[in-house]
C-alpha cells in the first residue's frame, strides 16, 4: 500500500481500474500516511476525511458498475486552504478567518468533486498567500520533507510538502508571484502556474486579483497535466476566465522537440545564483541539446525591476481585497470595542499577522492621492514593458528556461528578519505573473546538501501543451522524480 501511495496518479488510476485496490483503500492509505508523517511535516490546517471517503465510496460504486471513470477519480488530492470547500474551514492561514466555514465551493473544488476526486485535506500556507517560506502562517510552520529544519517554500508550502511526503498524490496551490513554482522546487515536485485566466479564481480568497492563478502540484509532469485539464475552463462566475477550449494536455507530452528553440534567461544565471543551482540548469541545457533542441541565450532587461513592480501592484491590490475582513461579515471579531470604528481597527489589528499588515500599509500608500502617479501608475506602465519583453523573446524562442529559484530551500528563520531577502527569493518567478504567461517547475537534481533543485520553464500565453511537452521530455531523461523524500 505504501508503495502505491508513492506512485503517480496515472499508475494509481491503473490500479483502480484493474481492481488491484479500491478507492476507499487508497484514501485510507493516504490517511494512514498522514497519521504516520504529519507530526513531522505539518502540511495541513485541517483534514476533510469524511468527504474524501464519501467520494471514494462513489468511485468504488462506479467501478463496480463498470461505469467510465472520470480522469483522476479516486486520486487523493489536497486543496490549499485559501480555496473554498463547502462545509470545511477555509482560513487562508489567518487568525482573522480561523473559524470561517465555507458556505460554498470554489469552482476548482466543484470541478474536483464532479470528477470524483477525493479531497483529503486543506493545506497550510503563508497567511493570505503572502510569503515565500510558509513561515507567515498563523497556524504554525510547514517543514520541508527533505530536511525538516528547512522551509518548504511558500506560499503553497503545505500543498508542496504533502505531495513530496506522499500524504497525497496531487494538490492545488495558487501562484501570485511564484507560490506554486517556488515550493515545488524546494520540495522536489512538479508545480505549474497556468496562463492567467486559464483556471477560474471563483472561490479562491483573493490576494492580488490581476496576478492570482490556481494550478497543480504533482510528482510527475503527466499528473500535473491531467490535473490542469480537470480544473481548467471558462467560468461565468469569473469574468477573467478565458473562453478557450480545454485541451487534453497529455496528448502532446511526448512530442519530439528536435529543432525547437529554447532560450536560457541569462539574467538568471549570473550573480546570486548558487553554484549547484547553476550547474543543474547547465545540465538541463545539455539535456535539451541532446534531445535536438536549439538552445540560445536571451536577456529580459525588465527582469531586474520585476520585484519592485510586483510589490507595488500586489500590495495595492491586496490592500483593497483585504478591506472586506472587518469583523462584520467574516470570521474573527475583537472582543470588546466601544464603537464601530474601534471594532474595525481592533479586529484588523488583532486578526492580521505582521506581513499582511506590512502589505496593506505599503499598498495603501502606493494608491494614496499624491503618490498614485509616482508608484501605482508607473508600476502599471512597467508591467506592460515586462509583457513586451516576453513578447519580444517569444518571437525568437518557443520556451524559456531558468532556475525556479537562485537557491534551494533555506533554514527556517533564515530570512524572516529581512523582508527584502525574502522578497528576492521570487526573482525568477514573479515576471511570469506580471506577463500572465504559464510556467512550471520540474525537479532538476539535488544540491550538495541533498536538497531538491527546480528547473523553471516558461512559454507564451495559452501554450500549456508546449510547456508540459518541454517539461515531460526533460523529466523522462532523468529519474529525479523517482527519488522520494525519506521521512
Ligand atoms: N512570495 C510572493 C509574495 O510573498 C508570492 C506569493 C504568491 O505567489 N502567492 O507575495
């Protein structure tokens, strides 16, 4: 059973169809694994066992009746705890939502349930998805399964760690500036951010609405492609979701990449990148050359501004999005206030953590009259230049590669005292959110301390099939994904 849990979703699906295992057994195996390792990993804010077993039971009934199984039916899957799942607590890892119970399902949740995917748990995250290490959670830190003293990355740290530790086979995360790709790279799993609009954000607790996007975590590229297929599509409840057909992303996984052009982002290969990470990307370049791809060097001159642009736009949007948490409509309310204003201020002072408050203050400042033109408007203009930078390089190449992060997972506490060093962790991932393009992180080896390294691949908007193709070809040339963290 333990062995089956370590396998991919596509292998587990075969075992279900061949009746080697039932869906209820698979779900129970997942919970047994959670019992075994969760004390060490601490990936979850809550378990949703009853619902998972109910869904698994339905899958077994379908198998017994010989009905056709939807893709990923019966595969144990985790939701990041900023996605609504009716009847479950949805906290965004914030004290202000500590006792908030979802009254409805997010679209992604509904899609999973419609496909009979058992949702086993709600994963811990940085509060409101603000962070790169999962240390900003109000409900404790998640530990990296490869080394429990290190961070799993953030903000979807619980999602990444749960897949890396085989507590679940698949997970969903959200990525505003790298929050899927970064923890995927730190935890040695696959993590993918789709094109902005590819997946509905309805029911995702908003951080920065023009950048947020939900995407899959898995241990293999094929599994991530299947999960994206299940959650994608136009949704009338999210006006930014795209009216384009959902593709079968597994179809072109194995396409020949001979003659295709890949650009190495030179701006992300120089100073500040650890030697082990640089070597891993150089090895990836060799792999792609051996596969017949044409690898060239490209530069994105706006890349050095991406963190600055992001921390104006994302904070501006969050200062507005988080205004709704005022003690009236949702969750926490302070104990004793003498009037309405005091209730608002005390609730927010007590309910939000330090990083969230920092962001709200920065964003409010950037939007305030007198500063709006100098900061917010300028950042919007710069955002367009970032997009144009990508448009220009994508005229020459089909995909871009770089490290997902200049370094591997760091020690817990190492960057907490210095927000800027924490923000810099996202230097390689943030530009993709600003441009709205898809990106993936795939395991690309280990550093001298045996911590996983991630390779980032980026393609133009809506070229997810290409993205998975490039990722799959790389994955299949190595066996990094077969090595699983020992716990
Ligand atoms: N680390 C970035 C931040 O703190 C990105 C977070 C995310 O993608 N949700 O804002």
